[in-house]
């Protein structure tokens, strides 16, 4: 019985490692896709792409990159023409940046 339990524990550990590798790969793919989207997006939609990209960095555990991306988003959002700028979005971005400090 003990060898069977140990074998099952080893199998679970292998599955966990594989899941982590798949998750990391998907995160990398998502980041690459967000980079492509950022190159194409403009106006308020570009701010949303920045936010998604920051979320990807957060899920990968890279808070510094997430904060930097949100700071870029905030700078871009503030530079939008008044008709396209959303103060609610600016506030939300600032709150997310503050939460990552």
C-alpha cells in the first residue's frame, strides 16, 4: 500500500509540474498576443490592451512589469483627447498601480 501511495504522489507531482509548464507557456503566448494587439490598437482600446497585458504579468508573478505596463497605460490614457479620455479609467489605473506598490 505504501509504495502505491508513493507512486501516486510522484504521479501527482509530475502532473503538477506539467500543468505549471503549460500555464507558463500559455502565459507567454498570451503575452505575445497582447504585444501584437498593442501594436494594432489605438485610442481607448489601446488602454484596455495595456490592462490585459498587465493582468498577464500579474498572473506570471511579475509585479514590476505589471506596474510598468499600467503606468504606460495611465500615461497614454491621460494623453487621449478629452472626448476619448475616461476619468473613471484613469482612476482605475491609478488604483491598480497603487495596489502593486
